[in-house]
C-alpha cells in the first residue's frame, strides 16, 4: 500500500487549547462543550472536527461509487455526519450516524450508494470493527 497524502496537525492544551495544521493553512481554537463539563466556549472540538472530515470524505466516496455505478448525483445531495462522545467503561468511544440526502434517487438507490461508499471511504475503513456507524437516508 502506498501513501497518497499525509495531513499533519499539532494540538496544544488538549480539548481547551488550539490545533494547527503544520502547513499553516488552519489554526483552530478548541473549547470543551458544556455537555461534558466544559465552558462551552466558542471554539470547536474533536467530535466536530471528526464529523466535518467524515462528512466530506464520505461525500467524496459517494461520488466515486456513483460514477462507477453510472448514477448521477445532483449538486444538492448531502451527507450529515453526527459524531457523539459516549462513556465506555473507564474510557470513551464514539457514536456515529451518517445521513444521506439524495434528491432524484429512489430510497433503494440511495441506500445502495450509502453502503457502497461505506465500503470505500477511508473514515469508514478506519472505524470498521471499532465503532458502529449507522447509515440512513432521508
């Protein structure tokens, strides 16, 4: 397997600090959500960052499988990623749901695309066997 691209970021201060991409394109302030005992400040958090990345990556995977299956996706098709933080024994885990919206496709076509994309998306591959990712279509 060959590495096609590597992203790198440095975090300082944990959930209440900052994170910066080493290429200088992005620096984000982090805040701990009030739901987990934090100040609920204006910064983002790891779960939001994961949801942003997963939604974008999954949408890209959908484009790949749609082209392979010769299905036209409209520009207004979307993926919503919901990433929750949950207590698991002494540690923590993720609760993930991906919701697809595909105007013009039947429910059967949309569900088929979701499952096919789940088989090729790098985020889905990374979570496989570790996190139960629920797929649905609206």
